[in-house]
C-alpha cells in the first residue's frame, strides 16, 4: 500500500473539537509536524475532514 506524508499547516486553536480529535488520530500535535501514514480509505477520510488544516506533502 502507498504511503502519504501529511503536514499540519494551520493552527488547531479555533477548530471544533471533532477536528482536533481527528488531528490527534492522525498523530499531528504541533504546527508544521509531518507524519507518514498508509493511504487507506480511513486515513484519506480523516485528511479530507481537516483538509483546511493540513497539506499532503509529496
């Protein structure tokens, strides 16, 4: 399975609680943090939910 790198580019301060929990589930806790995850449908759905806060790095 392919992997993707996800980088948090915007602050989570003003985000709703469910989006903060989604960032936690992705492993993003700080601004500019980068994590590498498998490109499963579950992970892609989480990325889609917080697409305004993260960026997929190639």
